C-alpha cells in the first residue's frame, strides 16, 4: 500500500461537516468515494483519515488527511485524479506520498478531569509519537 497525505480546501456550505453521517453529504464521504474510484473500488473500501472534524457549514483552507492506495501514482497524477472526481466545493491543493510510518494519530492528553483523546493536526513520525506517549505516561505518574 502507498500512503498519501492530502492538503485540501472546501466550502462547507453544502456539507453536514467532515465526519461521515448517514444520509448526509459530508467531506469525508465525498473524499472516500473519490479515493475508492481511483483505487478501482477495492473490497473492503479504503478509508480517508482526517486530521480533525468540522461542523456543518464550516469552511477549511488547509485541512489535512491521509489515505492508503493499493498502487502508486505520482503526486501530481493522484492530485489531478482526485480533483477531477471531486465536486467544485472541494479542492486538493497539495498531495504527497508518505511512508507507512507517517499517519494521523490519536494523541492522549491528560487534564484535571481525566484522559481525553484528540486527533493530532499534523502528521508525525511514529517514533516521535511513541516518545510522546512515554513522556505523557511518565508525567501522569508524578
């Protein structure tokens, strides 16, 4: 599998937010459909992992997501293919191939109330992620 990181913009006026919702038009679902068409509709379908979520009607200039594809295309070919399949209110501005160790990850944060999860807003190396987990656990023991 080849991992691609995309930076994209969208006009959220016609969307019910980023996250997939039944019977509603969402950014994630629209991207997922395009990615799966390019990948020739594999089973199981490919997923698009976003760096965060937006509510209905919210716009974005530099949202980040990643997906895996079973075959390799050049960055420019993949970007053009996605843009040709996406509606006019979503634009892939930049696309880069990444090694599999790069991913959007869930980061655990500790606060006064307890533990909460939030999505990282950027891609980080796996070893940096592991160091952060270890540091967070050590700090929570103090």
